[in-house]
């Protein structure tokens, strides 16, 4: 049955004629995981393989390898048995990265409680029994690891006080490839604001030349925990000085506080100006740094009267914004390509994924426009993430059924790869 399903997925999939991209099923059996824009997959040039992770039945963690030489997928390897069936289990999704010696590791947060590290036994390989250990008990949520040499920074929101609601943003650090870890350090803290938009929700965490670019919104509000969101903020963490800085380089000291939030706000959104059925105006904001040192912020934003995909370019001390698509707000991810960027988003009807190339000052050109291969009742692509260091496999995307996603714990929805 699974073989038949995979074959049907390939038949269902279609592309525009000018497009060379194709689809390949990673697994037909995954569950919902609220992954951000980092950690779905990576390419290992030494192994000549693309490695992918996902959550399977009862949110157990799996990995798989695509061998670019043999043009085949390996069997799935179970990294960890979690056996989760509660309605919030989707928060405990895996994030895949690679250590300096080539060893694959997966980070996972037991939502609002602790952080865990799973490590493969052999470098450049997924085979064998993975080790597991807890590396933090700091009410951790949404892990975002950044590896630079033997140093690992793991950024996360702390589940500080949901009764307000209130979440600060922190990191822990290892300088010996994950063997030992520092105490947590806070780098974004709005305090308990009177409007209750006091929860830091980071979406994009990217690194270039020692600058960890962080892009976030403030959530919460009068409806309570994650009841709404407002604004898009961007800054970077300077790994050399352990300080936060504005996109333009001005020092914010050890962290961004309530008085400094205005210095990092790029986009102002109105949490009450929303169409029916939406709680958040912003969609997956991510900042990346171009080779010339300037940065591009990609995001979607939705109001009662409009939906749009926007690229904002910061250069020579100022932001310039370009609306790329005025029919949808479903932004997914962005990556640097040459002197510009590639970004991927979903159409308003959620039936297609579109990737475009853009260089500041120029026009966006379509790279692919593909029909999503939905199956088993799925109707939404929750994430579509660019593969880190990609080579041939460009995007890893999952599919879910929007209405039942939090209650399905028997894996039934496909995750697919886009090859270009």
C-alpha cells in the first residue's frame, strides 16, 4: 500500500512546462510538527547524501538519507521513540544539523520543559543507535541550533509565564561540539507589557560570518498565550562579542529589552486587522545576509483587505520593500543564491508551491511552480524548508490536514522533496 501511495504521489504531481523541478516522496507517513525554517534537511558533500528528519507515528523521530550517487533513498532510521499522543505533541519536532566532524545531530525540546540532543554514532552516516541526552531544563521551546566549528549555539523561547502571557528569548552554548553546555543567557526580553504582547516568537535564525540573524514577532495579547501577534523585528547576535546588534550594527548590549524593541522593528502590523479565521498577521519572517553584507528580510503579511509576499532589503542604512506577490501571504523560506535570494511560498488556495529568484533592484523570476502532492486527506503544506548546503534536493516540505493536525498521532501524511 505504501509503495502504491508513493507511486500515486508521483503521478499526481505536476509542474509548469518551463520548469525542470520534480518531486520525490521522502515518506508517506508523517505527523504534524510545527517546524520553523531551519532543520528539515541538509546536504553532506563528503557523504554525497542529503539527510532529512521528520516526526512519525506517536511523534517518534526518524531520519533518512538520499544517496546522490546511487539516486536512491535509504531505509528510515528511528532516532528516538517518544510515544506521544497528547494534543500538544506537535511542538516536540526534531531539528537536524551537523557537527564540525560530520556527525549528524538532532535537537528536540520537550515543549516548555527541557532540551534534548540525539547524536549519530558515526560521522556522515545515519546508521546505528543514536545516543540521547538532556542538555537543558530551562522551560525550552522551539530549538534553533547554529553550528560554527566546534561551537554550537542553541536559541529558543523560554516558556516564562503563560499566565501573562510572557516568553523571553535565550540561548545555551557549547564550545566542545555538544559535550558540555553553558548556563542560559537572555538576549530578547520585552518584560510583561501592558498590552500582553510579551511572547517572543522567532521564525528565522540564520548565520553568516559570525552574525546570527534573528527574526521574530511579539505574540500573546488580550486573548492570552499565542492569541495574536504583532510586528516583525530583526537583529543579529554577534558571536565574537556575545552582544545583540541592530541590522545596521548598532550595539544593543547583552540583549534587546523593551525600550530597544523599537530599534529592531522593521514591519508594523495590526493584530486586530485580520480576516476571519486568522490569528496572526505575519507569516514566517526570515532575514538572510547577502555576500555584500546587506540583508534581505522575506515575509508574508495578511490583513482584512490584502495578502502579500514582501522582500525588504537593508542597505546603506535604510530598508527598501518590494511586494513580490499580492495574492497570498503564505511565505515559507528564503535562502541566499549568488548575489540575491531564492524564496518559496504557497499560493492562497494552498494547492501550489512557488519558488522565485530575486536580486535587489531587479525583478523576481519564477524558478518553479509546482502542484503540491496531497494524499491521505492532507490539504495544507505547513512547512517548505530549503535544504542546508543543498545540492540537487532543494526543498523539504510536509503536508497535513489543517483541521485535524493536532489530534492525528498515527503517521499518515506525506513529506516530499523537490529536486531541481
